[in-house]
C-alpha cells in the first residue's frame, strides 16, 4: 500500500454479521427480516445491503464480462412509426432522423408497401430499417431486398430486423402460428447477416402481469419452441441463432430491469451452448412496457421512459426503442416522438453510458440480483420444458395460470397503494381530462386456451376515474368530499392529506380541509354542507374521545350522507360503526373495492 493510502489501515473490514447487529439495535427490537428484507414477486428475498461475503458463487459472471468485453457499448436509438400512408410515414421517419433516430421500426398491417415512397431520403446503409408485422411475410422481405439491390446496397450492409413473433400473436390474439411462412422468411433474411428475422418478444408476459423471472423463462421457452419447429423445416440451429433477435419489454423496477438484461445474456449463453452455438453475437432490443405506463398524468410516462431506458442501457441493450409517452391512447405527435428519442440522446450525450463496457459490474446488489434472476428463471424454464415445452404448456393454460397468480398479487398491492403509480393511485391531478378508453380486461379464450391480456398495471384505477368523468359529462356533477379536521394538528393534517389523495384517485371533488376546535360545530357544519362524503380527520386518541359524539350528531342531521373515518382505531371500530361511521379508510384499505362501493352509492345515473 502506498504512503497516500495508509489511512485505510485504520479501518478494518466490517462483517455482514456486524452490520446486522448494528441494524438490529437501530430497529429497537423490531425483527430484522420482517422490517428490512424484501420478499419479491419472484419468490426470493432481497437483502437490505450486500457485502463481499455475498459474492460467493458470482464466478458465473466472468462469462458475462467476457461477452460485454467483445461488444460495442453503443446502441441504436429507435423510434416506431405506424404505416397508414407511406408518404406520411416517410415524413415522420425523416423528422425522427433529424432528432437522433438511428433506427425506424415500421408497423405494417399490410405486406405490400410502396418502399420507394416509404424509404425516400433514408440511407438504408446507416439507418436500421425494421418492420413489425402481425404475421411473417417472405414477400415483404423480398420486396425490401429488391429495393436494396435497386439502390445499389449490398445485403451485408443492411441493419435491422423483422418483428413477426408468431407465438406472441398466438398468445395475445389467438392467431394460429404460421411456422411455414416464418421458415421461408428466415431463409431469406439469412442472406443479410445483420438483418434478423427470428424475433422473440417478451411484452405479452410483462404486460399481462408476469414477474421478471417468468418473463425470462417464458422467452427462452418460446425460443426453444421456435428452434425446434424451424429446425424441422431444414434450417440449421446455427442459422437460427444468427437470426435470433430478442425484443424485451422493460418495466419500471429499475434495478431488477438492469439485472434482467444481464441475466438474459447469461441464460442465452447457457442455453445456446447446449445447442452448440455461441451467444456472443446476440443482439437485444429493449422497448418500454405498457404495464408500467398510465393513461392519466401521461407526462409522468416521460420520466418512466427515462428510468426504463437507463435500466436497459445499463443492462446492455443493443437497440433502445423508447415509445412516446402518449402512445397508449393517441397517435404520437412529432413533439412526443422527439421527446422519446431524447431519452437515448441524453443517455449518450450527457451521461456517457456508451463509454463504459459494463456499468453495473461490481455492484454487490446488481450482481446478486443477476444471479438470483438467472437461477429462478432457469428453474421455471426447466419446469415448462418438462411439461412439453411452450406450446403445450400454453395450450394447457399452465403459463397463464402462473402469470395470473403474480398479476393478482401485483394488482392487490396497487389497489392497497403499496405499489405507487404517480398520478394514478397517488398524487392525482384532479383537473385533468383524458379521452374515454373502454378497457376490455376480460380474459379471452380460443378453443379453451386462455389468451394473455396486455394492460396498464393501474387500469382499475383508470376505470374508476373514467367512470367518474363519464358521470360528470352526463350530469355536470362530481361527488364532493368534505374533510372535517379536528384534534392533534400533525395527525389531522396527515389524515386529511391521505383522504384527499384516496378519494382523488377516483376523480372525486375535494371541497377542502375544514378545521374545528369544537366537535359539535364540526359535525353540524359538515352535515349541513352539500358534500356527498364527509371524512373525519384526526388522531386515534381524538377518535376515542370525540368520534362517537361526532358520528351521532352528524347522522342525526344528515343520515343519507356518507360518513368516513380516516384511520383504523381497532379498539373503537365497532362502537364507531354503531354511532354512524359508514366506512374506514387507511393504509391497508383496498382502494379499488372501497371506491367502487362509493361509486355504486353515489353515481346513480350512469
């Protein structure tokens, strides 16, 4: 050790046990595991801290570092454009390129496109041109290759992919997978080494509510299924591996998403090795998920897009498609498309993440998370393979059942507001109006096979807001909430804030906070107001002392109004109910169920 570093001799290493002992003291008797250890949707635990002692078994990560060392840290900045008119789509593409787009994903519902119009002014040598199709199309690829030849572009110079995941279409829409057409298309795309034809998407799992381990496992189950089906059609595994292009949806859990990307490469290396092929040239496309977005307060989606994009880049994506913040309910404008492109621009030009080989390497937390996800995903992958593979497991509704269990827990946590969606189940903007969007969240079946239903995670809260908004459009009225505050200054304020946030998530009108020193006056004035709901806001001690008196006085005057208490004074609940309190709202309340019940009582004309 050099003279300048002698200071470190004064600080001995601190063991994990010592850290736990110190934390336990600070917890003042509370259980360490219950308070600080996170039990994830994956089924494994995440510790509150990690030390070098937790790095045993991380030798597997040497393979990951070797893969990253061979790759460029640059990624292609993608935008997506839906082709309704080739000229308009071309104008949108040129605009996007002006603001940093290096790749264009054209969504085409038709397989015959005027490429002379669509690609006018686009240098297909340098711009990644890709196509998203509902079904594979040999004809479209042949048309694109003919266009390239006409423009004097060698097929080896083309970069991009065709997103035509036949199993994705099957799991969402029930469209029978056309493996024959996919095989013919891949035989053609194989002529262009950097234009890939075997897309494997994970969005259907993420947007249906799966956990990260399931997403990883099912994506590889799909890959194996595709390899097996297509190898039967005289395509070598080596060719299929070269055509593989995973398109992974990125969710909102920042560290998990970084680890997911790294785990995917580890799993790919292991599974492809079993086929006798190398995974070092694997290219991964990352795209924002629908699950993590919101219909209301859509500008928050810009922030979500940024953290998701950063997670994808930190995890090592090769292309990043940042969707426009408003794409879930309207055609993106040039403004929203430019802001989406600026996510990648910012990550490259202002954070320099393209200059570091593996930014997450060395983080005890992320390294452990990577291995935990790898192990759990491999366990699920093997389970599905033991049941006959992806198609059989999906036909038997096994995969759907596994996802449904996780989704139910996620939705419960969102309903109880343990999982926060800003602008939706917390901090709602009550002045906002959005287009009416009918959600069809009902499970669909085709021949007894349950289809996956992509949705936003907070869809049930959006439904509440839309129902209230529709009531206002029809009647010109909103349910009004009066906050009657008394007693302890800090607690009455805290519970008033909680109540305003709670009812605001359903779009109810907040009349304001009204403070009283006299319980009799509080009950009488709130009862005389034109509110539909009156909420008592105070400390538990205030409810014990004055809650029954408030409720009795209030109900004697306004028996038809809803009287709600903010809090859960367990020893007083039955007495307060007997005195006239209709409902109790607190941190363990299922807000969806409670607010639905209020709407049933108050929105009588819709």
